[in-house]
C-alpha cells in the first residue's frame, strides 16, 4: 500500500484554531443542490460537506474513502478523529447489518469518538437512528450497530463479537495483546481495521503497521492542517521540548529507549487481584494545573514488603476545598498512614487546607518537583522529582509494585512517560502525555520507601 504524507491546499482559512468539530456544532447545512439524501447523492463526500457545513482536507477525503485497513498517525488537532467519525458513519449507514466497534485504552476515549459519530449521523441522516443511543451503543434502522468499548490490557472483554469494522483510537496506547485477541473478530467478515494515534516510541503493533503493506498509511503533521496557524505552532515549539513537539505535532515515531517504563516492565507488574486486608495504606495526589488538567488520586496498599495499587481515581474541575473533602473521604475509607501531595504551585493552598484539618494534618507530606541549592557553587538538583521517578521504577523492577491488570488509567499513564536528555545541558526531563496518575503513584511509592518517616514538620 502507498504511504501518504499529505499537503492540504492552502486556500482554506488558517486564522482560526477552532477544530472541525466546533465548526460542525456551530454551522448550519449548506443549501447546495447535491442530493435529497445520502443514498441518492452522486458524490457522497460533497453531500457530507454540504450537510455538515465544512470543507474536508484532501487527506481526510482520501482516508474516508479508502476501503481497506488504514493506519493514521497525525499531529494534535489535525482532524483525525473528525475524519474517522465520518468514516464510521458512512460505513454503518451504507452497509446494512454491519457491526463496528470502537476501542481505546480507556472507556472515556472510545465514548468520546462514539459521541462524534452520533453527532454526524444526526446531521446527515438522523432519521436512521433506531433507538435512543447510549454511551456505548448506536443502533440504526438498517440493522447496523456501532459500539464503544474499553480495550483493557488483554482484549478479553471484547471476545465473542463478529465485527465488520474495528476502530482503535490512540492505538499506540493499546497493548499488543489486545490486537492478538481482537483481529480474529474480523476473520469471517473480511472486515477492516482502522488505527489512528499520536505515536509513542518505535515499537508495538501500531508502529509495525507502518511497515505492513496490508495497511494504507497516512502521516499528517499539524503544520499541514489549515486550521492551525504558524504562530501557534511557533509558540508551542518555544514552550515544549524538541521531543514533545516532534511527538505531539509532527507525529514522529521516537526512539523506544526514551520510554521510561517499558511495556515489558509494566506488564510484569500486572496482577488480577491482591489481598489488601490489614495493609498499610498510602495516598499519592497530583493536583491539576490551573484547573485545566484532572486531579489524580492513587491509593497504594503496602503488605509483606509489596505494594498494590488499590485504586486509581481522577476528578475534573474541582475547587480546592472540594479536593480536600475528596481526600478526607478517601482517608475515612482507607485510613492512610501518610498522604503525599504536590505542594508546588496550585497545590500549596490545598496543602494549607489539609494542615488545618485535625484528621489530615499529621498525615500530609509535601512532595514536589522543585529545586534547591546543594553546594556552595550554587549547583542545583531535583528536590524529589527524579528521585521519586527512579524509586518507582526500581520498585517495579524489583517486583514490589503490583498493578491491577484492569487499571487502564494507570497503565496508560505509565506507558506515556518518557525520558529526555538535553543534548547541550545534559539535564534530564521525565514527562508524559498522561502523566497525572504516574505522578500520584510515584508520591505514594516514595512514602512506602521512606515509611513516612522523612516528613516535613508541619505541626
């Protein structure tokens, strides 16, 4: 199959960063004399553009119309999910009695893509929806069904389906074992597999598909998207490291050695269940940045020299006092020995709230990634950041950290963490696209290592 690197025409507006999804929500259907419905349209894509009030990029048109297996690696906000939602919609409407399944590493992600599909079906053929859609399923009057399901770590929960189209969103974050389990679902239908993702490393099933002639491959950089301005991308280049920018906006496969926690290491820590009765519990917390990111809470149960990730939670759009109340509720349930929180930036006032609470003040420990002077020459090192990352990795290598095999949030977070060394300064940076849960876990693991003894004197 031909590998495609698309360069869309430049006659479209580049002054707005708004996505095509936003355009879809705000626009009204054009009155172009194309066709009365999808089935008598001489040009299906022209009909879709007219109904949605959008102009598709050249690569999106190519992708939507391709009949076989596809693999798309695309920079952020380049329109890959929008194109995929149209592709799914047209397949289900024009092919009666077919089954399409959307999978992702976490349930929320697959649901979001299904919501986009529902929005497009409503706009171009709303009368064809047979029943009221749910978060996980859309049924059409022609007998076609579209599902949104989490992949899990093994794909076991997906077995039993017979599928005509399988769509893997952010496919590079789905473990290879899942694809081993799901590909037979396409065997009797001669079905197709759609993979779309921002790359992560240069190993795994998604990466391999870009060397597989059975897949039509498309590579789109954010700079090729007419809705993203050069000024915005220049700002992002200055804000981000070279590694971050190459992965997020240029969709490049990067050296897998830069992955801090290898897939093999993560898999070695997975278990089905663990006995947490009479365990000593620790809580690690990562607070959101400026309210834009989620808060993450990880409970680590320590018993017999081994620690089990008992729960991984995240909350969105919480006020400081609401976050403290959530920590209080978790403490009532788990009776933590110590609670490690990020006390830098916006975490500082939250820690202040905790220190005023009679049940939390002797348990709270401030653990942040700040720097401090360490010698007379003024050289600095990370106060706890790198040490906490390294400690978590060592505990995982020693087999003293265990993670539930169904904890998709934690697994995805660990898989996203990358190590970068600056060529000039040799400074080390550890970061990840989904780092919140790992940040919380590393604090809980640090408390286990120190047994809560090296705490700051707050009271």
